[in-house]
C-alpha cells in the first residue's frame, strides 16, 4: 500500500496515478478505489473559491494546505499536509464561512465528525509527511 498522502496530494487538481498497476495487490487496488471515490465526491469544489491556508512552503520544514469553498452552498473541503515540520499541531482559520453558523466537519478517511461555528479556528494534529482532508457543510 501507498501512504495516503500519495493520493491526497492529487485531490486539489487533476487526479491520476500510474506505474505498473498490473502488479498491485488487491489491497492496493482497494486503496486506489477508495481514493478515487473520495476525489469524485470533492471535485465539484475545484472550480469554486480557492484559499491557500499557509505561505508557500520554501522547504519541507513546513505545513501546507488549501481550502476549496462554494460560497453559494457554504460547503467545501480542506486539504492539510504536515511535511517535515517540527510542529505536530497547527491551527487554521477557514475563509468564507458565516461566523455565527454551525458547520459539520467530516474526515472522509476516518469518518470522524465534529461541529463548530464558522468563526472558530480548527486545530490539526498530525504525524510527519501525512495529509488530512476535511469536508464541511452547514448544519
């Protein structure tokens, strides 16, 4: 199996993979299938508002990420990557959310869900060289 960040790094644009896929094990094929399904659920947001969440990384000692937001529906998703940053947690502020509205956030990989107001920042804890995806919508 590949690390999930391998697939997650393609979620913000043209999704694809290659190589000798005929040699992939059934578990690798299932992992690819799951990631294609996640991509299909997110791709409609790629033509909506885009917000970088960090300065452009100059090296691997950083976090990186972006938000894709549909202002008409108040839905979107967030991609966050901890590269080789020594910081295991980061706090992000999302753009375009209505401050007083409660949003439901969901991780499509773990299915973990939480709710919070649009005015609140989100704390992400991560291992090195790992990616995180959160979808959100108004409750």
